[in-house]
C-alpha cells in the first residue's frame, strides 16, 4: 500500500488549489494540468481517507438532524408516526433504535435514505 506522508499531502493540497483555476469543463483530460490535478487530488483523497475518515452517522444523529432540517419537533414526529413522544426521544438520544416498520416511516417522513438508516 502506498502511504502518503503529511508533507506530500500538504504539497498536494496546495497544488490542487493552484491547479483548480486552470481547469474547466472544456479542458481535455490529457492536458498536463488536468493530469496533475487528478494525481494531486488522488493523493489528497488517499491521505484524508487514512487520517480523517468520515464515520457513518448513527440512526439517532440522522433523526435529530432531519428533525432540525424540517423544523419539526419530536412531538410532531411522534404524532405523524403514531408513537409516543418519549419513544421518539429514545430514538434521538440513542437509547433505542426503531423497528423496521417505524424506520421505514421515519425515512419517508424525514426524507432519510433507507440505506443511511440501515447503515
């Protein structure tokens, strides 16, 4: 496995910033700047995957964020789903996870991807 060092990462990151203004949708893929941008971007991505991985959000985080985005209260969600507000609070706090039936309703009501909900 080819490991990117911090120094290489910092160089690549700076170079990406320099190259971006030189490339647009009409730039041919065999252009030397486009090739270099692709290589530098790959280095940045490899380093960030290794040292700054993005974890998948928990079900509780998905529900909480979706409630905020929709400006909906836990009580309003409970009414729409047909469960108690305390049950919704259990999901938001991470004390319990919804059944598949409830998860399906939550996905539909909160516009959460089923794949994200299932992890």
